[in-house]
C-alpha cells in the first residue's frame, strides 16, 4: 500500500488483538490486489442498549488505481446480537475480498463473457 493502513476506533477500546486481526486481513487483501493505494478501517460501537442486532459498525474503504474505491460496511442492525467484533471484522474483509477480486478480474479483462468464449 502506498498509504499506511489507517484504523479508527470510536466508542470501542483500542485492542492489540483487534488491530492485529485488521492488519492480517488487510495483508490478505494485498495478496488479492498488489496495487492498493490505501485502506481505511473504522470501527464503532453505536448501540446504547443491546435489544437488537450487533452493536458494532465496521466500515472499510479501499482505494485502487486508477480511481476505484471499494466501500464495504456492516451496520449495527445487521448480524446477530451475540456476534463479536472479530466476527464482524472478518465478515467485512470477506466481502471486500470478493469485491476486490471482481475488480481485479475486470481490470485484467476477465469476465463471464470472455471465460465462456474460451
């Protein structure tokens, strides 16, 4: 990455294990696409009461040249009440990996039409 990985935490205690997980998942994304310009991760605890859904919001912004931006977010109402923050982070990075693979395939001229002709 040209710009170092950026992490922000709001109403969530900054934890070494969470930071390590985010760094590992970001490194996996770089294996999918080696020309990522920047990756920003925002983690937030938004819910005051735990009556419904998961209390965490995780947002991932990835910039890939020449001007593509991939945004994946998981809102607090999505998911199960008992899902943990690491589970939410994994889900966001999994979805981002899928989007990133599609973008890389598109940039390399690979798509369903081309693969059927071969």
